[in-house]
């Protein structure tokens, strides 16, 4: 099989309910399958599989990691084969020449370091190889270079695999987009979009495909691509990238690259290059590793001076702390990020996991976070004799452009009632934290909060229906819709509290969070009721987006690390301000893009998992420090007293580096 065919077949097998585990071997076109049920039934399913299945091809990721594994297996086998061949078949003089040629690469690296006035591990390697060559000990020099080569290869492989696993978990997942067709907006599957098609991106949505803006103007947040949080103005003629988010405005773009064309590669680059994503754990490990090199070099010179024994002195050069420290720490962080993805938690950088372990304050938005992410419409109360279904149809027509938990409730209720909401309005404007405005004919239609409809828009309640308005049930959240400056309908949203909320908050306290805060735009009465049920330390009601962000800034000034959790466009400023912003994955797309971490809508317990994972990561890091320094110091001592020859020290050192690195890639949580 080709690599792509193997990926398709592997995904197909894994999707079968009866299959528990499946491994596909592309070289031999074999598969090993663990399954429950009838063997014949499984064979029947396999016979139905076709490589040409278009649906399967669309949902299977282009990058699976299989090609990377194949590449490095081949490199490893090639190194082992060359080593075996030269050792068995090359005569001693030819082997010496071959070893000398091999050494030039390591000597050049060492000289380059010295020329840059750096004392790093390359200097130790070059010194050890040079001394062995000068002593005419070509076997030791060859063994050292072979082990160094194997070590470098395995380090490169494990690092790229960790980055690849993480990038796949972070890849863009957008199923439908608004396509421009005959002057209208049509919601279509992203798989139908081809190069040259035009799609429309509204405020709060993520740009799903690369393209050139053909009309409109927007402020685009490119943090997911560049790490820069300040939005950039995009207008006609500008290029925009998949995965960036529209903070304000709306644009129509001409698609230049189809789904999946470049997103994966850019995420890999971002993970590898963005300093913002690297934790200080990695920086400290790298700094310590480089700081220990002069001590290793000094110990080598001192040992030779005291013993006049070159083998004992070389034993120190064979052992350095750099490899294990520089490799195990990043792998621990990348592995923790990959493990988080298995719990449907997407972490965009190691620095955020480290920050969570040190966090003392956590701020919750209420709606869609502490309350269920799928609120439902409890009632539609029309005014001035209007039809309830017609009011819901108009509301759904407006709300579907700006996905949020309450907007989704309106759209889902219209679908449940079988209401067809064709586009009948002009351009829709979203006013952050307030509501939506548009025109139907000559009438201005607004939908949103009480503050937005009655104070900002100066809409009025029909005089004869004031009593009806006053009798609205306080147990529901309310969406107000006005047409032509008069209240047309109130949509009552049922927003039940999550059953697990109180337990999650207690668990977070046990894991080290000392201050838990709830902030909401709802009334004080609603906020007080929820706060008392779940047991937060503080709550704030009727807050605006800037109020949330300001509170977080004040907490940070007081020396506290802050986590913010939200799901809406109005939570974006606070998510940006926090040390760690956590968004609900089914919330507004811009909240997910700005956030540092995303969790699933139906799993508030993932916050406890995330905190436990961060604490376990810090514990593993401390264990790695002790293991690396303790074991390598032991090897140095055994080499100095003459128990271990240089080649054995090098073998044990590289083996320990590999073992610690592999251990760093294992799961942190049971």
C-alpha cells in the first residue's frame, strides 16, 4: 500500500464499532485487528472498503505521522547496516580512514562553537573524538561517533513525532462555511469549496481557508499563526490565512487553497519556532545544560593532570548532561500537550501548562461555562399580536451568523419546529456583548440584551403590554427582539446549571486553586443564586467585557496568576488578558482562536484533568532533573576510578538519555 492508502484503511478499520484496535502495515499490505463479535462480519466489512471512497478521503487527515515513522526507521536501519558492514568487512587501515572522514563533521561543529566563544556539548564530543584519534584508538572513536549518531537520530525522531502528534490535535476543524452564490449566502460543507470560490466571514468567526479579500473590511486576529495578539486590518487585495479570526467587520474572500492545504505545516512551524509557546522549563534546562559543559571540560583536564590516564579523562568527556536535559524537558512538555488532546483538551503551548500549575485565581464566565453549553428555548413571547413562530424564524435568521450558546439555542429551536429561515435581511452587524442589528426592508431589527435594546437602541415596550412585559419569568435568561423601535418578542432561554459544577470547584480547590470567581452579564439576582449553589469565593453581575479584562489585570498586578474560562465573543478581551485563557470548544470561534487552551462543552471535569496534568508535569520535570544529574554523575565517578572505559560510558550515557526521553513521552495520568 501507499502511505495514504494505509491511512485510509487504518481509519476505516478503527471506525468499525466491533474493532478495538487495528494496526496497518503498508509495506506488506497487512493488518492486525483486535475485534469483538463475528469474524465473518468483520471480513464482510473489509470487503466493502474502497480506497476511492470520496467521503472517507475527506475526513482522514493528510498528515498521519506514518511517513515520518517510515523515514526514521529507514535511517536507523541504514546506520545499523553501515556500522555492521564496515566493522566486519573493512580492513583496519580502511576502517581508520573511514573513521577519520566521519570525524570531520564532529570536529567542524566543535571548532565552530569555539569560534563563536561558546562552550557547548559539541566541544566535548569533538575533544573526545580528537583525543581517541590522536591515540590511534580508532575503535573507540568509531563507537563514540556511532552512538552519537544513533542518539541524534532518535532525538530528532522523538521530537518530530511529538510535534506532529500535537499539530494534528490542533489542526483546524471547521465543517461548514458561508458561500457567496448569486448574491446570497449559502451554508455549505467545507469539502465542497474549491479554489476560486467566494466565502463570507462574519465577526467572531474563524477564517477556514487561505484566500484574498475581494470585498469588505475586517480586523483579523492572527495570534494562531504569528503569536501576535494585536489584530491586523484586512481589506480588498489583502491575503488572509486559514485559522486566523475576524474580530470586527466582515469580509468576502476568494479561496486560494483548499481545506487542509497548509494549516498543518504552519502549526508545526508555529510550535517549533514561536518562543511564546515554549515554557521556561525548557529554557532553564537548556541554560543549565550549557552551564555544565565548562565543568565537564574542566573535570577532564583536572583528571588527566592528576592521573595522567587518558582513558579516565575521556570517560568524563563521554558523559554530558546536555543531551538528556535538552531533550527530556521539551519532550515532557510536548507529551503532556499530546496527552491533554486525548482528553479532548487542546493546549497551544507548554508555557500555559506551566502557568496552570502556578495559578492561584480562576475566573468563570457563567453562561455556557458553569451553566450547560446547550441552553434551550423555553418560550417565545410575542408582542403586538405578532406570530411566535414568525418571530423565532426572524431571530434564527439573524443569530445563525454569530454562533454562541444562546444563539445556537434559537437556531436549534427553529430547526426543531421545522421553520425555514431564508435570508431576508441586509448586512448583519454584531455589537460585542450587546446584540445584533440589521434591516428587513426599511425596518431596523435588533436582538440582544435589555441594555442594548432599550438603552442603546432606545426601543420601547408597547404601552398596552407593559404588564405582560413586567410579568416575564425571572427564572429564564431573556433575548429581546425589537422591530422599528418597538419590542416585537422576548425569547426565554432556559440555562440550567451544570450538575458537576460544584464538585469541579471543590476539586480545583484541592488541587491548589485558592480563589474562584464567577463573572456574568446577568442580573444580580440570577448571579447570586448560581454563586450560592456552586460555592465560588466571589461573583460579579452585569459586567461588560472590559470589566472582566480589568479585573484580571488587577489580579495580575497583585502577583497572582489567573485563568479565565469563557465561550463567547464577549469573553475575548478577558481570555487575552489572562495568563491562561480557556475556551469552550463549541463556543464562539474567535474565543477558541484567542484562547490558549480549549476544552469540550460537555466536560467541565476537563478543568480538573488539566490542573492534574499540569501538576504531574512539574513533578516529572523535577524527577528528570534528579535522574539526569544523578545517573550521569555516577557514570563520571565510575569512569574516573577506572571501572568504566570511555566507550562503555558513552553507551550507558546515550542509553540513559534514550530511556529518560522515552519515559518523558509516557502518559502522566493513570
